[in-house]
């Protein structure tokens, strides 16, 4: 038998063993998440637990809101009013693009391997970003936000789209 074939079979066997280990760790992680959640429920009680979960699930949207506020402050020194901030946060919470990674309740990170899969993932992220931008623009107009603020939030997303497109272009042309 060819030495190359033997080495390939050994490598494939090692990959299968590692895959099994990774799956076992993911099961352990899920079990730990469930145990943690049960402890939190018992510790807090129903009403406080509901508030806790709302806060946890809002964290990614609050990070995005913080990024938008920083952008507005840095570009023109604009500050959101409380109603504008509340409206934008609620729209961000409804976003399908913003993943929920916080605490034990998130989906977790999704890894893509292989050039085509990574490129497909980047294009999907771009699509969600464009959809979010359009949804926020529509939702923000309904709140009566100022034209200046709507324009600046649009600029924020235009910059995010430009950066994502640069990332796609760099990856697509990489060897």
C-alpha cells in the first residue's frame, strides 16, 4: 500500500476522533447552559428572571446602539434624544442581523470553513446589513426622528456596508 494513502487514512481517522470530541464538548456546553439557566430561575423568581432575560437578549442591540451613538458623536457631535434612542434600540432589538451571543442564551458563534462557505457567509452578512439599514430607515421615519438624524444613521450604515464590501472583495481575491 502506498505510504501517502496510509498517511491520509490516519489523518482522516484523527479528524473523526476530533470531531467526536468537539461534539461531546458542545453537548457539555449545552448541559451547562441549561443548568445555569435553571439556577438563575430559582434564584431570581419569575418576574426578576423575565427582566433578566430581557436585559440579556437586548445586550447585542445595546452594543449596536452604542456604536451608532459613537459614530454620531464623532462625525458631527450629534446626541440622540431619549425618545430617539428608545426608538432606535427597539428597532435594533427586532433586527435579524444582530446575533444574540450574551450569556448562556445565545446561539454561539458560527464558524465557516472553506473559501466558498466563508464567502457565502460574508455575502449573507451583507444582505442582512442592507436589510437592517432599510428596516431602520423605515422604522425611524415613523418615529418622527429628525431628517439630520435619519441621514446620519444612514451614513453609519453606508459606512458599515462599505467596510463589509471591502472585506468581501479582499476575501474573494485572496489566494
